[in-house]
C-alpha cells in the first residue's frame, strides 16, 4: 500500500523585503524556529535557521541567539523551554513558524516585540479551492469542517475542498476533458463525483442542494468544545490520555477464589533484584506458606509455596514478565491444603517495633503489587526520611479492577496496613489517591475516615497514567520527582505504595500469612467468565484462560493477544505456558488488530506523542533515531527518563513501535554507562 | 484539529432504511473530542441488522483502512451500506478504498483551533500565506476577526467583545491592548492594503504583495 | 471641487450641511421611495440610502438612489463590504457614476448574523478603509484596484462612517485619521445621544487637525418611543444612550414621548453645532421621515442653500 505522505509544511520564509523591514526595527533579536509538523520526519534540523542567516546578510549581526523548539504551539512544553532562555539582553524575538507559534510566543512575552519571519502556507489539493484540513495523516483527502457534511450526496468526495468554486450543485460549465477550468492539472471534482456515484449505482447528484449555512458551526459551539477539550487535557499532570476504560465487565464482580492448580510453577524471581536461592529440592514435601526460596542479598525477596504437595523439580520455565526463561520450583498439589506451622496470627502486632515490622515484611516475601515488584522491606528503608505516604488506588489501566475490588471488599485491612506502614516510615500524613471512576471504592474507604484521621482520601480525575508514581505525586502534592534513572520519590520526601501491597502487609503482619496468593482481574474480549479472582501464585496461565473462556484454548494466540497486566502496559505472552507471579495484576485478552505497531512506518510529525508523554519528553526522536540506528542520539534526547508508560505508542498516528525502539535505546544507555 | 458531531437521525435514517450495515468507527481523536455516548446511542437505536463493526484509530490513515477492509472483507461483503463514524477525512479515505460500495458518513465535522497535538489552542491560523502578525502585535485578524478586517475594529466592537457573540473577544481590541503594552500603537496607523486571498501554495517564492 | 456633488458644494461654501437618510423597502415597490423622497426634498442637501442595513434584504441602495434622483434629490449611495467583493464593488461604483450619482458612503457592514439571512456567507474581501482608498484611486488616479487604468473615472464624493462611541475609545480618533489618509472627503458619525463623549472625541479630532481635512457630519436622530430608546441602548452595538436621555423620556406621558424625542433631537443638533469642527448634521429618522421637515426647521436650518452647479 503506497502511502501518499504529502508535505503539509505550514510555513515558508517571508519575502526578503519583509524580513529586512523587520530587521530595521530591531537591534538585538533572538530567533526561535519551530521544528515544524505534518511532514515525513527525516531530519531533526531542516535548515531554516541556516537559510535565514543567509538571507540576512549583514543584518545577521543583529541576531544574538537562536534555538529550535519543536512543536512551538505546544504551549506547555514550549513555554517551559522559552522561560529557561535568558532573553534579558535582547530587544525582540523573531519567530520562524506558522501563525500559531508566533501568536503563542507573542502572548507569552507580552512586553517584548515578537516578529514573524515566516508566512503560513495555504494547502489545497485543488488550489484555489477552499482551504481544508488534513487529518492526522499525510493523505490527499481534506475536510473543510463545514459541520454539514455533504459526503453522503457526493459519493464520498468533498465538493468544498475539491471543487475550486465549492459548488454544491456542480459542475459548472467550465470543465474541459474532465479537468477544472481554474487549474487544468486537476480533475473536475464534479466529474469525479459523477463517476463515483455511477460506480456505486447511486442516483447521480440530481437533487437540489440548498445553499450552505455559513453560520455553522457557531462560535459558541466551537468555543464550547474547545473549553471542554482543554478541561479534558488538563487535570493534575501534563500529558496522559483517556483510553476506553472497559471496566464494566468486572467492576461489580466480587472476588472469587480460583480453584487450586494441579501443578504450581513458582518462580524464584518475582521481584526486582537478585533471584531467591532455592531452599528445597525435588522430592521435598512442602506446606502452604512454606519458604521455598531465600532472599539472596540486600535487594532480594523470599518465595513461599502457595500449595501443599511435593516438589517435582527446580527448572527453567517460560517467564510471564519478559521473553525469557527463569528458574522455578514446580510443585505437585497433594490436595491436602496444609498450612505451614509458621503461619500464626499476631494479636499484639500494634505493639511491634518498626524493625520487627520490617522483618516480618521481609520474611513474608512482600513486594510491590502494583506491578513493579520491588522488595517492600528495602523500599521502606529509604536513605532519606520521608514526610508523606501516598497510597496508590488509581488503577488507571483499562480492564483492571483488582485494586478496585480490594478497596471495596477490604477497606479496613488496607487502612490497617496503612497504619503499619505509617509506623515504619514515621509519617504523620497519608493521602490515598483513587480515580473518580471508582465511586464504590471511595465510599468504602470513606466509611472509616473517622478512625484514621491522618489519612486523607483524594478523588482524582481519571487519566492514564494517573497511577504512575510521578503523576500521582505531582497531582496530589505538586512535587516534581527528579527524572529517572536516578530520581526516586524519596528525593522529594514521599513514599508511594499500592493498595494491594498494603493489604498484603496487613495479612502478613496481623495474620502471619506470607505472600502466596493475590487478586487478579481476568477480562477483555471473547471471555465467557471475566472476573476478579483470588489466585495462588504459580497457577498456570493456561488454566485461568481456559476457565474464563470456558472452552479449549489451543491456538488462541493466533487470534488473541494475552497480556500479563492491563491493556496498555501489560506484557504480551508468547505462549500460555507461564504462570501467575506476584506482579500479575491481571490477564487481559484482546483480539488481535489488523494493524500492529511496526518499526517500519514513517513518522509524520503530528506531535501527539509529545502531547501525551507524562515525562514531558519528545518520543518522536526515539523513533527517528531508533530507525536510523543512532542510539546515542536518542540518549541525548533523554530516553533514560522514559518510564515506558506506553502513552506515545498508543497515541501514535503512524502506529510506530516506539516502545521497542525505546527499550533498545535504554539498554544501550545502560551498557554504555557500565562500559 | 478536527472534531465531530453525530448527524441528526432524520438525515441518516432514510439513507440506511432496512439495509444491512457494516460500521467503521474511528476513535483516534477521542482525546480531542469524540461523542462516544451519542454515537453508541445512535448505533444502539438502529433497527437495521449490523453485520459487523470495527473500531480503529485514525481512519484518515490509508494503510490502516486498507488493512481493516481486508480483515473484515467478509462482513463488508455481506453489508449493503458501510456506515462511517469519523471526520470528513476518514470518511473520504474509506470511500476511496471502497469505491464500488455504498458508504455513508454519520458525522458532521468541525474545526477546533490547532494543527498539532490534542489540546485546542486559543489562537488560529488560516494559512492565508501572507502573515500579518507583524502589524498587529502578534494576533491574527484574518483568523480571529469575524469580518477578517485588516484595519479594524469595526463599529460593533463593544467592551472588548465582538458583535457576533457577546462572549467572543474582539481581536482588534486585543490587538490594540497588545500594541499599547509594547509601546507600538503607531503601528495601527499603517494602512493595511487589500489582501490576496488566493496565495498560491505551489510556488516556493512568495507572491509579490501589492504596495 | 472634486465632484459635481451638491453636498460637496455646501460644505465647501462653509455652510452648515444637512444630510438625511432613508431605508429602502423590503420589496420591489418604487413608490415607497418616491413618497419618502418627496418629504425630504428641500430639507436636506443630500440623503443616504442604506444598503442592507443590519443585514436585512432591502432594495439595493444604488437602485433606490436612482429613483430618488428622479425625484430631484441628491442621493448618497451606501455600499458595504459584507456583500460584495472588490470586483463587484468597483463594477457598482462605475455603474452609479455612470447613472449620475455623486456621493458614496463606504461601510464594513453589520455582520450577517443580525439580519434575516444569518446563513449567508459574509464576503469581507475588503474593509471600509480599503474601500475608501479604492474609490479614491479610481477617482483621482483613474486606476482600478489592480492597477489597470480607465478612461472615464467615477467622480464620487467619498464618505465613511465613524463611531465615536465604539471600543476601544482611545483608538477611535486614530481610526478616523486612517480613513482621512485613505481619502475620505466626509464623515457621518453614529447617532449621538452622549454629547459630552462626542465632544471629547471631537477634541481629539481637532488636536490632530483632522477637522480641517475632512468634513464631519454629526449623526442625530429623534426617538419615537421608549421601546426604541431602550432597544438602542441595549441591543445596538456601539450605541451610547445615556441614562439622562431615558429619564428625560420617562418624564413625560406615553403619548408625549415622540414629541419629546423630537425636542431632544433638536436640542442635540443645537449643542453639536457649537462644537468646533462639526461641519453639519446627518439626520436619521428611519421609518419616520415625516418629522424631518419640522426638526430641520426647529433647528433653524431652513432654508437649505441653493448653490449654482
């Protein structure tokens, strides 16, 4: 399929005389040039500034500085870039951009004269037909946005953008050999319309079409929608977007206990850091909650059996969170469900010291259950003291209801877990952030607000990725965590913890139960039994998928994607042979799309990736340099600060596999810094 | 950026009455504006048989439409009408790839200021080819004045608002205020000559301006 | 003398000029115009025919002007930029000149949304200032807007409107200056009820010497009813009707309001005559043309000068 890839560049240099006239008015001018939008992305610098300097000749001595700002009309990011510049010594700003960029800069720097050094460029497929708007693509088709679409009368060919006279009852008498009288290289739009209607067997446009209503859309309507849009895009943190939530299928489903697995495959690495050392051998009998892996080193965690039975083997198995194999303890269920004697409730847990509590958490194998799986006892021993605990109840991924159901069904345990952590961290203030799409959860937690006066419940406007640490901290506390890879929440005095983790902490401390089971949401498309299930760690994914589809699932992956996690950041499974780990927040099943993200497609500089990146990066560069194989350049463009939330790839108008490029570039950065 | 509104039922129903339908819905610009509920309501209310439905992002992207048309060829074959929920660009692209099928659009398209990104802008650029911003302190009268005056304001400017809508700012008042702030009010004494409304996009050299 | 305009003659002679106005009918009825013209005859030096006032369709100004001319009056044809592009405007300028019209008023035009065809496309190819310059160049340079030359030029006395009460107030004098620069020969202002504000504007005008380069006719109008007064105060953009005017009209009985409205008009004429730089009045008694004779008489402006052509 040959793509047109029109060049919809929006500006070109002004005539020399006009530029001279501007330069007569100034003495010390700073130049801002926009990196442009809507053309095939091939080079970062398209040479506008060099061209300008050539035009200026002697006047170039008046230029005191220059910077290129990509997508100058992205007011938030460009505003930041511009305010970082030292413009104190210049008397004016020259802008090379379309009219939007100039107007934005002029408003931003109200007291400094701002001059346009470029003219906007009209684009019309059938010049001089009415200027139409292209879509988020570089195709020929344009839309006049007349708000009274005529396409149903013209076989899908717009008469306004294609007919030089914008006739609605065309053609006029001027077409010669099917070409327009105004521009003989262009087909007469009405000849094309007539042919198209004939092809479709539709009656040729013989009905009278009344005059266009130029009062539509009214300013009121467009202004109203613009304000709505701006309210939608704003909301607590820059970037992000609003995927379809698709949570209705499981939001009201109570957590059910999933049947125990016949065979449990329990990975020894279900946490960041070093893999646990196996402390069992084939043939050993184990009970529920018995330790099978010992934490190895400072950043590591323990692993416990989730069933009672016999150890069959300790071997490599397909890992669900990455495309590789990992060591796992494989246990055959004996059906007896015997609890290990170490599992004892503690009635006096409120009197335990901070150190004792941390020790229990460590011994219980608690890790971050929001997906990151960082060993909790390490996380709660930060190098710097923190003043605030943020509890993450956002669950911004589509389809998932894991945290939602936990908050609805176990609010007291979560709040008790929060108190435990408060004690450990020594914080007075706790905020619980929950997205407003979970009114029941908010109500459930609110019922106990009197008992926990230091805990404040904050209802947040739903926007992905509100649940990302940085976005949450920004939204609730308005603090900026320094960027990755070095920056962490404790740098601004904050600790963030997921509600699932806090529930697990309560279970471990109060009930003596180590982490060997967790709630997951199984949802998506085509399922007969979507739901929220309490699942034993090590349960084969195939068992769960088969149960929820209620049929044989061999060959399922030809038609569907199965992701460990949610629809956006979930890890696609190469096979159904893996098992549930501590970081499995859910299993999301999605029908395969006819169009998948690819590394081959061309970027069209639409700027949407920049608009949605919550880290305020420019992801299009990661695609450009990934394609060129210049990974160092990507590092220069701060790829290490990317948190891989997936917003850019999701929004990409060309469906470029941005995450794939980003991961390559980050890996390069890691190895470069080591070597 | 383009946004859509669902057409009035009365306009669509006669076109699709009793026909088997295949629906193509574009969600690519949801974060700009897309009336998800209204579209869903409309689809639910249809009495006609819907033989298939595909939702995708960016119906304006020819390659994507091509792939979806291939993937859903069977259903499209069974349909008598392909119904599109998208802006005019997407509707035209679909029509051009299904030249011998009946394709109808269910939406009217309108424009919110801004070329790139997802956030509607305060300003607009009409791509007129003769940037006038150097005479107006950086505010565009062509795009933002209801009468696109170059020597405004007209007599209808009142308390900073345009006579067309009491909430709509008069850009010439804004221009006046901006030039005052810059100490450049004398710029307004310059007589703006009649505009060329048909600047050619084809030439790389700009047109000569009439003095 | 640039033209054969009677209005120009009166103004050049230094006498206080009076222009009137009539709105053409919303039909093809020529009689309406003849009737109104007969009332105005002898009481005005020239009279405007509005062109699609408030964007409502009425007989074209140029056509009504011809009918008025047949009745022996001196018409001022109005043209707006809302309805015609530069091609049509120049064509119509040639046409009215050929038919013996001597005066033209150049306007931007009320936005189409105010009228009975709000769906119409507003043309606005030019604005009023560009229109003034274009007609001036046709007359004095014998050139079309594109630069082509013509053999017989239209000799029109060129007018423009100015609204001392529109915003931004500080800019209104400069805007007048632009129209003068562009080539306006005479100016008719928006209806004045706030004499103080008008006087303030005139001071600014005088400070820039504009009153010596262009003839300023102060717009005045009688008020027929309380409803009319309130409508002008609240619904017409750019009109300044002070509370004192409303109070004055409220001070009489309902039957007396129109009488008082006429008295008010005469008072304002007398006041603006005292302001230096005001060269005449533009009396707008729209749909109430019957009262023009008595107002002009009561203001001491009769008889109108009869000057040799």
